[in-house]
C-alpha cells in the first residue's frame, strides 16, 4: 500500500473530532482502518502529525517525477521502463532505476496491457465505414437478408501459447503433430429476423453463375415466404465479393423486388455468426473420415442453431453502427 499524505491524516483527525467512529470514517474515506486507528491514537496521545525531520537523501521519485513518467509512458508504444529510465537520465531530470520507474507508473494507476488485434484500415476504409454507418443507423433491419460464404476446416490451429513446454533442452520437448490435409466444407447461407435459409454446400471456386444459381435455389423461396406481405420489398446484404458484384449478377436480379447494396455493413456477415453458432459447437475438434460425414454434421449443426441467437445478432447492428460513428470509421474494439 502506498504511503498516505499528511492531508489524509488530518482528514481522519477532522472526522474523529466530528464524533465519527472508525468504521464510519472508513466508509467515508476508504482509508485502511489500521491507518485510521493509528493516527487517531497518535493525535490523542499528543504526538506530532507532521513527519519528523530525518537524515538521508531526498526522495527521488517525487510527485513531479511520477507525472513525467506517466506522460512518457501512458498510451505509447516502445516505452518500456528501461527506455524511460534512460530518457530521464539523459534529459537530466532524475537518475533512477527501471524498477523505480515501474513503481512510479503503478503509483499513477498505469498497468501494462497487450495491444488488441485490429484490422488494418486505410483512410479510405475509415471514410467508407463512417459514411455507411451514418447513412444506415436508422435503417429497418427486419427487411434485410444477410448472406455470406464460409469455409469450414476440420483441423484448425490452436492457441500457440499452449505449445510452450518447460524443459532443460529441446530434445525433451515433444513434437507437435499437424494435420495438413484435413477435410473442408464450403457453404453459403442467409439469415433475417424472420428465419434462416437452408445451408447450401458447394465445391470449388464460387463464380458469378454459381452464385446466381445458389440465390435462385435457396434465397428466392425463403424470401418469398418471409416477405410476402412486404409492400416496399426487401434488401440483400453483400460484401463486394467478385461474384456478388458481377454485371451478370446485377442484371439477373434487377427486375426482382429487392435492392442490392453497394456494400454490406462492416464485418456484419453470417461468416461471423457461423463462427459463433457452429465453431462454438467445436466442429473443428470432431474427426470425420469422409466428406459426406462432415457435410452431414455441418447441416445438422446449422439446422439446430437457435433463431433467437441470429435475431440478437441482427438486432445488434444499430449499436455496431453507432460505435463505428463514434470511432469515426476506425476500429471499434475499444469503443463502448
């Protein structure tokens, strides 16, 4: 616990003079009760409240030095305690060790944190994200169908931190077996506030013609059932993939009762929702001997996905757009 100031001691004594008990002073100030009892006892015994003069060198880690340490370290990269200690010495501010710098940073409430992984966004990306979020914050998302493709892999890399083994030599460390040729399943699906489409499994590269066939086979019938009473039509989200924005795709759907977007909500696609709804079911930990077995498992898991989960994900889009506007188109991982 850090040393409390003389002002804190007088605060305790003032409340004591007002007739407050030790627990009451504790609830008002938050000071440790041992600290409260000690200074009340010293006051009643007539001892001095101020610190006595003492021998020895002056304290190097003063409040001003701690403020300088915070200014140099807070929110900045490549500012380790050793670097800051060298800077303080080179600038002739104070000559202290790196451990003293660490204690000073802790006294100012600083703690070391790992940088969060975020997407690399160019100024154009941020501008487009901000424009989209601002224009669609008040959109009626109940008339929007979200769709995307995703590749599921039987074997995925785990957390590299779990690969660390304590040993005295590399020969004691067991090898890590990796499956290089695991099964994969490419799927397409769509969701809306009114339900989800059937899962469509395809093989190979998804070109414009194949994408149009998928929409005819899976999307049209589902949309007609969902939006049969909708007078103003409905919208289909897409993420600017080549097969989505091909001229033949745009022409084939121009006469239908839907509006295509030039681009979907930033990273709000069923790819994210599949990872939550399917990969959380530990699909990657299941072993399949045949492609058919894996496809059957993917279909079964998708069929059992709760519609309430998908509705909650779509209902969170307005809040996502609000955070994008607040971040001015930048990363929203640290934005509430």
